[in-house]
């Protein structure tokens, strides 16, 4: 409020000021400083959205990160490592899926062979007989 009084009309021209205004308003509502006129329990999904809006205010710190080159480098490295981690998990799941399908096809001849011992066939089915068993 003080910043709006000092800045005057230039306050609403700056997007960061509007974001601050929304975040502070969300914080007031979240903290219960603005009473609920219906006297009902507050809507928790609305509270989550308000907390998310407050979190967006933290992005202002990232804007100031250009001052700290090392911090910016660490943030970029963390984001790049998360992307690499995601794609390595996707590749690993793909390899496991192909392997499970292959094992299922190979083990099918053992399970369906009447000449083999029943215990061997049952054990092969219990270990690798379905896709989920072969996948794990």
C-alpha cells in the first residue's frame, strides 16, 4: 500500500508491482485476515492457488540472480541435470519394456511345453509369465 501511495500511477504500469499486489492479497486471504462472509469452511483448492501465486513472487529473486553469476550457473546446472535425469529414466523404462516383452516371448515356449516338468513350468510362469512379472 505504501509503495502504491509513493509511486502513484506508475505503480500499476510495472508488472512486478501488480504481481506483488496479487501475492500480498493472496497472503492476506490465506492467513485469514480477510474474513469469510459466508462463515463456511474455506475452499482448500482456492488456498492452494493462492499459495502458488505467493510462490510466484519468489521468481523475483531469480530475476536478481543475474547479479550472482555462480548462482545462475548452479540453477542452470540443476535444471539441466533434471532434464537429463528424466530422459535417462525414459530410456531405462524403454529398455526394461523391450526386455520384458522379449523374456515373455522366450519363456512362453517353456511354459507351454508339455514335456517339461510341471514344477519348472509353474516356476517359469510365476517368475516371468506375465508382462508385469517379467518387467520387475
